[in-house]
C-alpha cells in the first residue's frame, strides 16, 4: 500500500489515466495492427515504429509541460534523454541473448514486445519503492547520488563490455530450474510435452521464453543505474515513471535498427559516465552549494551536451568500422 501511495503522491489520478491510456493504445496498435503477424522487422520499419514512439514521448512531454508546469516538463525530457542513452548497452546485451539462444529475427519482436509489458510492471515496483524511501527518508537521495558518482567513475576506468551470455550464471540457473525444450516451437513461449513417466503432459518452456526471462532480468539490472539517475533529477514518481517507460518503448522499437551498429557507440560510455557523475553530484550541489535545486534548464542542457558530444565522437571514431550483422 505504501508503494501505491508513494507512486500516486502529489499527482492527480487523471494524469495517470492519460498516461496509461496512451501506453495501452500504442501497444495495442503495435501488436494488433503493425505486427499482427510475426515477420522480420527491417531497419526502415524499425525507424518508423521508433519515430511513432519518439513522437508520442515528445508530445507527452509537451502535455506535461502545459498541465504540470515547465519545471516538470524539463525534468521529463531530462529523464527521457538519460534513460534512452543509458539503455544503449541494454540493446547490445539483448542482441547477445538472441544470438546465444538462436532466436531468429522472425520472433525477436514478440520477445521485445512482451518484455515491455514486464518492464511496465517491474519499473513501477522499483520506482514506487524508491519514491516511498525518498518521501520517508530524504537522506536516501544522498545515497542515490553517491551511488551514481561511484558508478560513473567506475565506468571511466572499468570495461563495461558484456560477458559471454553462455557463461551467464543467470542463464545457467534458469536452465537448471526450468524444463526447456531444445528447439523453438514457433512463437510459443510455453508448450505441453508428453510426460516420460506417464500421466498428464508437462508444461515446458521454450528458448523463446528463456530469452524473455533473460531480457526482463537484464532490464532490472540496468534499471539499478537508470532509476536512481532520474530520481536524482526529480523525486516526482509520475515524472520518473513516465519518462522511463516512454524511453524504453522507443528504444525497444529502435532495436532492429541499432542492433547492427551498436558497436559504433563504444565511446558513448565515457559521456554517460560524465552524466552519471554530474547527476549524482547535482544532489549535493543543490543542497549544499546552491542552497536549493540546481535549475532544471541547466540539468537538461548539461545532459544534452554531454550525450550529444559522446554520440558524435563515437560516430567519428568508428566511421571506418564495417557494419555488424544482426546475430539473431
């Protein structure tokens, strides 16, 4: 109950209904119209679908600006930008998951779509818990800030390259605790197979379900960085949650266009590290230096410049790199 109270605190119920209605309509249009049948999504279609989600996120930000004020609008856009940027590494890991489990491009959108549904739930729980902590114990924001600064500094000096997914302890644990078929069964996540011991058929997970579990659990790991980063911008759970979800929606749609060129963003990690250090420091600067909050305009401007510089530098440094085929 405390989680729900924290999530709804200070925001009219109708604003949540507007947000949830938009998300439901987008997902229904995505699955029920654009992707009613399984098919391979090309770069062109991926860009179009991503543009739809991007436009929806930007327009929602304008609506927030109009209804809730310019400061909340700026906070939304800052959180939206940070989440999109931090999730680029997530795309690389997802491509490794698909390659390791031999998930063909035909079914990858199905995994990503239902993964979004899981993200909506898990991010809600994490943000609700974080908001409850901040509302009850303001000093937890300092812990978030210190965590972000330390994480950012580590990113400068420690390689963030993903380990081979086949050696993942998480994947090994799932295989030990689930009955997994050796092959795919079309677009089914679960299938019933005969029981070798007789009796009723047993329910088995397919590699597609294994991929879904890995994508969901990987998102939780990445959210440990991204959720505190947005809480460092604003403690308003409505802004934190909506900016998170709109960013994830658009990035999952863009997966098929970015998966083949994600290596070109290798140097972006340094600008993201700088963003984390800045955002984490902002909490301490606001309370102990500025004697109040760091202006929302400054937060958005610094974040945008750092991320933009990282993207441009990465594209310039890797301009001669050959494209990487989608391993799925």
